[in-house]
């Protein structure tokens, strides 16, 4: 593509990065088949190729974008399926990140949208507030779960959350120490995930140590276009990890957090000191399936497991095969999900901001899962787990919960409601 940015505009390293990717795009359209919203809506403006044109026009012109431009950019899930498919190497993330920051700085949203985005950025990113909100939703469940739109969706997610996930397992004979980012929303919605991961890794001689001083990785704020707030979260994570001098790596059991942390150097492209620190940090970042080693487990039944690879893992971190290998090694039958490359509709806060589209994508994903005749859906991200779970879905578990159960740990919470699947196994000897 030809671009027409001024020299002054290109002094912004984030905009310069976006401009390089605009120039790389040849408008071949291969990306459209991998875009969930284009597949669903069939509108060129809701596909990567059309959005790239909208972003170029908006960024070149500067100033306030039109409501129509914002509408179509807001509908983007940031799943990055287009980045994986692009034969020209266009890094769509650099474009949509800059575009969202521009919208946040230059566009005045309606009051209701501003309130929703404020709640996401200020409540879900703080574990204590998120837990308090979950408690309130439980207390007032008969009313809160009937709210329409975003607030009802948040309340229904909160009611499904377990009361406690238990603490991290001790690993007295551990030979390795890994820092664990507890995250923000996951502590309130699915605290059992970190507990299960700690038991699995403890059996391998890996001890997890919570990363004190850090809260959210910054992904939620970043995807809302709140760059300064995302940077503040990232600085806390990096600084906290730097203080843990004996930690060999940095683990996030939510693949969305791991994928976002891998992008820290790009986030600090305009801050040389923090960019250097971010580059030293990201080489230590690990996703759970990269740390867990294949182990023979006792699944007790020949269960078919649909491995739902989150977009953050398959398109962000370019992984996913490790998880399937772990499932097979544990004694389960791993089955492929048709259209596995398409997003389930969770996409961080997307299911709260775009509930109608997210709901349609969820229904499509569940239909594909059911067509595989899977007994269980396993995933690696709390967002996918929360979004897909429900009475109309097979039980959805995190990969760590599934492996822990196969190795003698407790039954995953999602399986307790399915008596035909929940075969009790002895507690782990840790």
C-alpha cells in the first residue's frame, strides 16, 4: 500500500511501525477467511483488509475518527488470525494497537460506553475489587443475572466462579523456581487454575512463587486503547520480576497474559530504557504448556478432549501443539475442533463490549466442539473458559486442571456436575 504520512507523524515510533505494516499489505484478501467477524458478518469493513484501509485513513488524517470507523474497529477481536495467515508478513497487531490508542485519545464515546470501559479498566484489573464485585454478584444473583447487556453478562460470569481455588502447592524438593503472575480477573473468576498448575509443576520439581507487587499484566487496558495505563501495569510486572533474582522464568497460566507480556518491547517502543528492560524480561516469559512436561496419567476413562487453542496462544505466541501433546500423554483422546483457527468470541473484554457478536461466535464454537463428539473442552486461557462455560456446553476446563486430575489431583470443578465423567482419583502426594 502507498501511504502519505508526514515526517512529523513518523517521529512517533508506534505510528512509524504501523506505517511499515501498512506498506507491506498488498490487499490480497487471504486474511479475510481467517477473520471471525468477516466470516460472520460478510462486511469488508469488518475484515482485516477493510479495517486496514479505515485505519490508514484515520491515522493519516489525524483528529477525531467517524463513528462508523470506530464501530468497525471496535468489532475487531484482536485474535490475530490474520497475522498468522498473511503471506506478506503484515503484523496487524501493530496497526490495531495504534488505531485503538488513537481512538481513545481523539474520540468521545457515549456515556454508557465510557462507564463500561471504566469498570473494565478499573475493577477487573484489580484483584481485590474484582473479588468484591464477584461477591456482590453472588449475593444479588436473582437480580444481577437478569440485567441485560454487559452488566448481566458480568454477573453471570461471577455467579459461576468458585469460592476458592486453594493455595499453591508446596514443592520441597524443587530444583527450579518460577515466578507466577496471579493476574487480575482470573483470581476472582477461576482461582483453581493456578492451584492446579502449581501441583502439576511441583511433581516436576518446579516451585511457583507469586509475583508480589504486580497486579494486571496490562492486557485489558491495552486492548481498550489506554496505553499509559497499560504501561503502568507493565512497569510493575517487570520491576517486580527484576526483584526476584532467584526466579528462572515468569509464568502466566492465562495465555492471554503471556501473549501480552511477550509484546512489552513493542509497548515501550517510545521509551528506550523500559524497552531494554522489557526485552530482557520477555525472554523469561513462559506459558503453562511450555513448562509442563508430558507425563503418563490415569484418566480412568477414555475421554475425548477437544483442545480449544486460544487465539492468544495459536496466533499470539504461535503455539498450541504442546498442549495437544500433553493431553495425549496424560491418557486422553485429543480431538480436533472444526474451524479451530476462529476465535470463540471471548477476546479479553470483547464479550463484555460486543456481547451480540461474541455470543454468535460462542454458539459457532460450541457447535463445532459438539460435532467432534468431545466429552470435555480443554483450553489455556481464563477468558475462553469463562466465555464457553454454561449449561449448553460440555464441561470446560483449563489444561492445568485436566493434567492435574489425570496425575491424581482433584476433579476439575467443571466435571463435578457431570456424574458420568467425574471419576474420583486419589489426592496427589505432595
